[in-house]
């Protein structure tokens, strides 16, 4: 099981590996992220601060476009994944807080397989950065998870106290999912198949690259978000084709808990900056369906509607 150490930052200023430190003129807290769709999450993470592991490798191509990872290895085995995600949430309440300069850090004790840090710039609202350190080999973890989270947090604090986060360079190609609005891929007609969901009341994620709808009459939840990197390799996964364009899709039963189903629709293939090949995908997740709710039938139906709304790759 993976151990995760989430870290969330609100209102940031960025720093990118192999770039000179910026010298912005009196950045405002409200403008710390700038244009959400061009903000670079890798500006807040560096492989150089995790010296206890034999190897640390930056990876830009895991998960949604608001995310950047450093994979920590020992004897060539992936031990911990430190993940940074730009988010649209506010600081949580009722937990320990520390302030350095204009940056506030919310600390939470390790809980089960994760330790969380949330960071915000003073005066910023509804923008955050979440850092997660996930132990892929828990027995080989070299330091407590919260210490790993604190290493990433310390770097982010320095970056955020300097100014606005760096822009992503180069930007995504014109046919990338990164330019789409996830909330527009499911309309009222598609979502009326889920009891109690109002398509006009989504919970909109950072940069509008993920969208969530919750039922007001039962436990149903629909999540639609973008994903990238390797195709899922779960033993329970099965492949299918969706829509008139016969897009490849991967169905993952109970991928996010009992009564859930995840369907990933492939939009396009790409080659990353490190020349590693991957795919961009739309991930449709149904939760709260219950044992008899046939969540994969509903998730596949909704994923088909989302696939039909996608432009040509």
C-alpha cells in the first residue's frame, strides 16, 4: 500500500529547477499563482532536497496537469513518491499553524498511510498546492513521512516568499486536454442518469481540469478529471471502446473504494520532455453506488458521453 504525504499550498510563488531565482516586484498574495492553466507545479518541487534516498527523479507526467512528482528510489526500487498538486481549496481549520514570512503552513499528524501539509500565502483565497509523499515500498522508507513532507514544505515556503510561481514552459500542444474545461464534458442530459445530481452545481477544481458533482438524495458522486502518464495496469482492469470514434477506454472496478468504478478514456498519445511516451486521458469516477448499484455500467455510460464531447485528438 502506498503511504502518502499530502502538502497543500495556497497562493504561491514559484521556483523551477535549473532556473535563476526571480526577483519580482512586491508580488501580491492574490496573484501568487497567476493564470492557473499556465502555472508550473514543478516550480515548487526539487529532487535535490531528498538526499536520504539513493536517487530522486523529477517526473512531470503523472496524474492531472496541476501535478508534479519526485520519485525517490533505493537500489533502483521506487520507495516514495512526493507529489505536488495545485488545488482550488482553502486552508483547513482546527489544526496546527506556523507562519514564515507571508506563508502559513498547516500541519497535521501522520494518519495511517499519509502525512499532510497545507500551505497558503497570507490573503490568498481558494487556491492551494497539495504535496503528497506516497511510499510505494513502506518497509524501505528512509525517514518518517512527515519529515519528507517537511522537506518539500520548506522548499515551497522559500519559493512562495519570493513571488509568483513560474509559468510552465513549453506550454501544452493545441490538441492537449490541458486546454479543455472538464466541467463541459458532461451535460444535463448525461448527468440526469445519476439520481439527485444537478449538472448546474459542480464543484470546480483547479484550472477547471477536474469537476465533481454530488447527489443531494443519496451517496452518489461523479468525478471527472484529466490524467496523463502510463495506462493503468491493475489486474482487474479491462479494455473497451467508446463512442463513434471508438476511443480506447480502461474500466477499473472498485478502483476508489467499495461501490466505485473508474473509467479512463484515452484522448491522445504524447512524448514527454524526458522522451518517455504516455497518454492523456479523461478519468470518470463513480462513487457511492453501493453493492447493487452497478457502478461500472453507469461509469462507462457517462464516460461514453464525455468521450463524445471531446474534440478530435
